[in-house]
C-alpha cells in the first residue's frame, strides 16, 4: 500500500473514463477516501452504466455505443435498459443490456448484476427487455 498523495483534480479527471472508473472508486474506498468520489458517479444511472460497461468488457471488446434507452418496472423492481453497439466491418449492430436500478453504497462498492442480450436490439425494446428479465435470476 503506497502512501502517494495525488491531487484530487487528477483523480476526478481520470474517473471520466469508464475504463478505469470502478478501479479508482474501489481504491478510494479502500484508502478511506470514499468521500472523494464525485456524487455524479454514485447516481443510480451512472453506476448502472458503469456496471454494464464492466460486464461488457468481460465478454466483448469495449462498446462503441453505450446509451441508456429507458427504464422498466416489473414486480416492484426497477431496471435500466441500455443499448450497446459495435461496428463490425463498417456495419453497426446494437444490442441490449439490463441492470437493476440500485443505489450504490460508497462504503461497499459492488457492481450491479447485469444481463446482456446478444440478439439484435428490437424496435420494441420493452418487450425484449421483459423477456430478458424473466429469463434471469435477479436475486441479490
């Protein structure tokens, strides 16, 4: 554990990148500096996007597109629906990813559970999302 002081503005600037945000946040928590995490990164929506990004990076290369397309509620649980896309040989393809809407605990950071659908994103994404939610175990 190195005791290196880094100016907060550099930490915050580095956190703009989804590639390293969770690692920086985790390091801040580990070093009792969770209060240094900008509140915007602890919003439900931003943390959900970060969770989806990290899940996608486990399966695939970095998405070229990652946008929130909506929210859906099923059985008193709220979910964020994201589109993620890739450009393969000049052809853009978009898919769906889902995560529960959960307020992150800055003292105990854990990425949200995500589900990824590699069937092409449908125009009726709500029906597609409902099906994907039914297929997955969302138990905590």
